[in-house]
C-alpha cells in the first residue's frame, strides 16, 4: 500500500524563523510529489516536483525532492503569521491508478507574532 | 476564472437521512475527484469521474455512497442513510482534460463539512 509520512505533525515558531517540513514516501511507480497549503478552506497548490523538476522556489517557499532517499522538504524562510496553516504532501503514481493522490496527514504550522 | 466550487460548505444531517454534496469543477476541467478527510487523518481518495463516466470508485465505501458527474451540471456525491461515522470534510478537486490523470495538478474546492447528529 502506498504510504506518505509527514513530520513533524505540528510545529510552533516565531515570526522570522525558518522552518523545514518533511515528507517521506513509499509508493510503487512514483511520478510526482505535490505540496499544498490548507487553511480553513481549500488546499491551495504550492509546488509539484517530478523527476524533471526536483527543486522549486517561489518567494520565501522552496522545495526539493530526493528520489533516491524518497523524501521531500518544504522550506519557509522569514515566516509570517499568514504562513500558519496545515501543509499537505501528496504523491502521485504512474500506471493504472495515475489519477490517485496519496496524502500524508499534514504538518500543522503555527507562526506566532 | 472561478475556482472549484462546492456546496453546501456545511451540512448537518440526522442519522438515516441523505446527504448530497455538490461540486462544480474549474472552467475547462473535465476530471473530478472526491476525497474524504476524517479528523486527524489525511485526505483519502474516494472516486474519480469524467463527464458521464465513473472511472474509478475504488475508494468509495461499498454501500450507501454513490457519485455522478452528469453531462450538464455539477458532480454529486450522495450518501444515503448517513451514520455518525460519515462525519468528515469532503473535498472535490478537478484537473484539465488531456492532463494524463490526477498526478498533474489537482485544484481543490473549499470542502463540505458534513456533521451527522
């Protein structure tokens, strides 16, 4: 069974801190890894990482994929209170079920002023 | 371009009643996916539909749950004779045609939070 594990489950930091969120996976026929930010509404797409794109950056957020070690990290620098959310990691696979995303349980990030 | 729309946002039902959850995909998207999020759990795949076709419903409970995506109108997730264990957040996502499937980016709606009393 495909498995995605995120750590830590929760994290509390102060504004201005840098955080690193982890996502490890065990899947058959890995195709892509996606990061989403979930506040009290829709999960919002952040990044998709594949074999052809193992590093992405957008503003204060960046992510890398290590296909050999089967993990990804999401970095947030100079955190702000607006970064407080649950960050979800999901993995997609190739083959017959290539439409399914398998999600981790998420990391709850709280940024205090 | 409006995002994925879901309604209602909150739904309260008594045990034994029916729940109908609606999802309108993003404009131009023809792939719809339903996920369920139980408390303290990650999102779990339920069903994948294209217009008038159920492609994969392997994540759906065998009884009481059904989904459709008609030629016209929103996708509907229907839960008959709800029980307390059905209380969860139900999310819909969509992706554009020709995208090769779900592993190309799925865009999520705000979810429907179902509470069964």
